[in-house]
C-alpha cells in the first residue's frame, strides 16, 4: 500500500512491524521450524519470527520507526507535485539559487582559476577547494547517474520504489556533504522538503543533452528514469509532472546559459538542499563555518 519504515509493504505488515518494535516483541519471537517459513498473504500470521525477519530483509528499519517514518518521503513528494503552488515555489527557489550560484571563471597566465564576483578576483582557499572536491565526488557517486526505474506489479509500487531510490541517493549525498547530517533528528524532513527539486535539477543535464541532440520535439523529460511507455503511464497518474516540465523549461534555458560544470552543479544541488527546507535546520558550526 506504500512505503512504510523504508520499504514497500502492505498495511498489515506496516502495523505488525510497528507493534513489534514498540513492544520489543522480536526478542520473544521464536520459529518452531527452521527459521525459513514461507510468508504469504494467507500464511503470514503463522510464524511471527519469520514474518518479522522478512520485514527486515525487505528493508524495514527499526531506526526509521524511532526517528521518523520514511513513508513521509514519498507522501510529501507526491503532495508537493499535486499542489501547484508548492511545486512552483520550489521551482522558483531553484531558479533563484541558480542565479545566485552563477560565477565567471577566469584563468590566469599561471593557470590558476579564480572566481569573479563583483569585479573582485578571489583565490579559493585550500579548505574551500577540498570541500568543493568533496561535494563533487558525492555528486558523481550518488546523483550524477540515477538508477533506472524498475517496473513492479502496480503503478503505485513502481513509483514508490523509485522514490525510495531517489530518497536514498539524496540521503547519501547529504551524508557526504553536510557535517553532522546523520545526527540530525529532522534529517527525513530535510530530505522530503528538497527531494523533488534536487532530482529535477540532477536530471537536467541529461535533459539538456537530449534536447541538444534530438531537438525539443522528440525529447522528453523523464522524471522517473523509466523507459518511454512506462514513463508515460506513470506521468498519467501524476499529471502535475507535465506542468513541472513546462515550468522547468525556462529554468533549463537559464542553466544551459550558465555553462555550469559538474562541480558548480553539485554545489547548486547542495544549496537547494540547505535553502528549500521548510525550517532552518542548518546552523553555524564553528568547526565548519566555511560550509555555512
């Protein structure tokens, strides 16, 4: 029925997992057979030990039940897509951030690269360069080539599974680039607030490349990273994605005009994450004030 505790499950297993964790029941579960009972919709109540094991094997997380249900990632994302005003707000934020991020690179005779900002050339410190490299590496590893969508039995399951993949990719990127992110109580809220904008921008370079190669008429904006027929079917269930594409065409043009390289794009994505959250979760840390 959706994403529950980090995995796609039915409502019954969601309730079973929640009760089990709340009551510390797994410690009392014992299998009367060989800990490999077949768990089906008709037999899942026969062995609680094997049922709980299958929940964990499917990806359900006890930590997620403690610090926030991951189901909110998908629900919030779809809610934003279905709310035109909220979707347009994130689009506007992304365009504004991109404009702020635009810098002109100047290469001197010595080969050193500077950033031009209001007529002043400022050489980047080694600390800043190291941080930029760190962000770029995280982008290449987790967001540059997002996994293709794998079709499942239902449209809902297919979309939910791909959103889990996206959420995990953004989570991994945040863990590699934001100091102390793993210790944030609100980290799931941060992800749910920015996931759509991050994925849209992360997919834009590929979309720009497609439009340059094949022209606007034949190119399509593939939010789900699915083959064409499946992508059309998924978009039909969330028609607001078409509206988002139309809004992003102007942003796409601006992004192309900026000629951002991968490092600049990775920094843009990090800015989106830290600036489009509903609350100000990011405070100045004296040890990492260069990041803030």
